[in-house]
C-alpha cells in the first residue's frame, strides 16, 4: 500500500499521530569502490584533504539528523543514536559504510540510516576525487529494521 498518497493521488505526509511510540532501529550499508592506490591513501591517512573516514563519519551523522530537510515526506525525528562504521576493505578495493540509527517514536528511521550512508559515501568521494574521479558509490541498501507495527526486517 502506498501510504504517501491521498485518495486523489496527491503526495502528502503520513499522519503518525495515532501510532504507538516504540523503539525503532535501522541499519543501512553502502560502499565506495576505488583503485587500490586510492584506497592506500585512505589507509595511510595521506589523502590531501585530511582524515577521509573521520570527516565522512561526521557527514553521515549530520545527514541523518537532517533527513527531513532532504527527503520531502519524511518526518523530523529526535534521534537517540547515529553510529557509522567506515571500513577500508583491500580485498574489494573499497570503503564499506554501515550506519545504525535509533529513536523512540511513532515512525521508523530507515530513511535516516540510508541518508547517513549516502552522505558518508559522497563525502568519501569528495575527499578523494582529486586522486580518482572514477570511484563508484554502490550497493546502498537497508540491511535491517526493528520496531513499529511492521516489526523486523532483515535483508
């Protein structure tokens, strides 16, 4: 059921005022694929713009908190947790990004987790684009969610 459309087919923000407040969590992932020599800059901490993983982590946290400003029909939420892991993976010549977001409220945090991963990936790209413009952002997806009427989901 498409809940973001009214009877006339017009987009609207879903009314969550009658929904039960529960603990809700979501985990999303993605990766930035690059040449091995570009990944070596990340691992060595010698990228020209500085600490790639640290800055990308902060960008992801900031983006999660601003999701309602970026995605038109998302509700503004008081997040209780935003955590990002950015892990260089030499075997795939990539940086894997995982975001975990939590709140207690009437609606889920899937979009916040996905937005966190997206912003972190874009920041990795931005900080390394001088070394490589052909990097690829791939596989951004929801891994898991818990809470709410629909219950749990695992990819």
